[in-house]
C-alpha cells in the first residue's frame, strides 16, 4: 500500500497504470529500474504518516510480524528487506 500511495500521490502515476488480476489482486506497478532506485534512495515511502511525531509502526501490522510502516528512516538492511518483498510487483 505504501508504494502505491507514493506512486499516486508523489510520483504522478495513475491507478490505471497498475495491473490487477481478474480477482482484483495487484500484480504489477510497472516501474522502471530508475524509478525503483529513486524510491528506495529516499526510503521515506515506508515511514509512518500522520502527525510529525507519530511513531506507531504497528498501526497496520502486528508486533513480531512484518512491519509495513517504520517510525524512523529505514536502515540499509530494512531497505533490502522491503525491496525483496516488493520485487514480485515491479
């Protein structure tokens, strides 16, 4: 969801450019390698949103499971984990 939001709100992508299966499941964002590199350089795509001091990374994920929103900038290791998770969609 975070990558989709980033593309729609900050990267001038259109919802119609995403590919979905007949069941409505996201299949691809159709990103170039340059776009992917640019998104992961900043890392802010996956930080929590809302109030400036918001630090609730478990708002939409369970403690001990996959974290979807990070309260601080992503470490190099976290960026690699996120890239691996998103690889099937690019």
